[in-house]
């Protein structure tokens, strides 16, 4: 009999699903809890957790098919721990059609809510207004992990003070993802004391130290005007002598006046010609008073008639 009822149940299961409508697509809000190269995992606001793959393009991988490249690039930009809005569809797998990361409207504030889940570095809290869950991480201190950076250790220790469904109140800020700056203490009568009334929580060893106030770097500069400390630059023209530099140059005299005056005319310094040079030429000899004695030709005897020299017969 048991075997009969078991076979009947197996045969009836397909019939039960014939009238059911299978949802092929939809949209949801939730917290991105983890991701891979081609998939994301989202915790829906109603608590369900599902994994969604990037859409597939083409045929099999051997024939050039593969995941949608733009969706893979979108997955790289998503930050785990932030809220997301997801449009999905079904084609044998849950696929991402479109996904957007949701950031808070403000960069900081005070959060009041109920703890619904917690991990070693984060807590999930529903706010008091609309019960929307948000994930808050402990704030980060230091640089990169390889340089000694880490989650604030006292904040992590403080997580142990809370159980699921406990009310929590804390200051938060958004830095890459929502973070807890510090928790807020309550009075014994559960009266909330806001931070501006001066209640300090830094003395408790189980409470994270408040973040050091961010100083304005311009307030740390000296109050004096730095330009007043610089020695005034005098005009280079003020360092020149007041007198006209051209007045200090000796006035050149008349070059013709600097030449020593000639005491005498250079032509006067030449030795005077005692006499007319033409006067130094020997005067021709005066003719002798006796003209016959003076003419040499007159001393030569005149030849006779040559014909007179021929002997006569």
C-alpha cells in the first residue's frame, strides 16, 4: 500500500503544476551581499536570497557565445553592502536585465532602527520610518590592508553587545559604503541623549573612539599674513645712487684743447735758409777783359787755304 501511494504522489506532481503561472521577470530591492565576475547575490527586502547571472549572448561557448560584456562591466562597479534595485528575467537561470546601486540621500546622519542581522564586519538594520534594511560596516582606519589598514577594532567588538531585534542608534557616514562612526549610549531610563547635549562616550572601553575632528588645514596655518613675513622687495632702481650717473662721468674736454699748444709754428722751427739756394750755384766766369785772350778759338791759328798747300809746278 505504501508503495502504491508513493507512485500515485509521483505521478500527481506534474498535474499540480499545470495550472500554476511561472513568473518570467520582475524587479526587486535588496542588499548586494556578494558578487563574482559573472554573477551577483542579493538579499531581498523580504529576506529571500538569490543569485543572478549576467545575460548570455550567442550560442555555446565553443561557437562564440558568452556573457553580456556591458553587464560584466556593471558588476565591477557594484560595491558589496550597498542597496540595489534589480530588474531580472528567467531563461532557465535567473538573469540580470538591469541593476542600479542605491546611495543614501545624505552623506551622514543618525540612524535609529532594529538589528535584523550581523556579520563579523557589518550589521543589517531596519530603519524606524519604513523598515527598509540597510547594511552598515565598521569604519576603516589606516591605508590599504597591506599597509596596515583595518576595520575599526572597537566598533567590531561593540557588535557583540547586540542581539537580533535589539534597537540600535549610531552616527553614520557614507564612504564607498555606509559606515558606523560611533554608537550612541542611552540613559538608564532609555532616554535618548543626542550628541549636541555633550554626552561623551569616548571613556567607555567597549565603545569605539569617536573619529578625530577634521581640522580645516587653513586654520592650522599661522594667523599672520605670510606675505607680511616676506621682506619687501625694493625697487632695483631705488638702490641706484640718487645723483645722475651721467653727472659722475668726467666731462670730456675739447680734444683740440687737450693737445699741447705748439710754442712755435712748426714751419718756424725749421732752420731758416740762410741764402737763396739758387744763389749757391757758381756764377759763370766773367769774360776776360781782353776778348782775344779770353776766346780760346782765337788762339788757334787759322788754317790757310788748302789749295795754297798744293805745290805749284
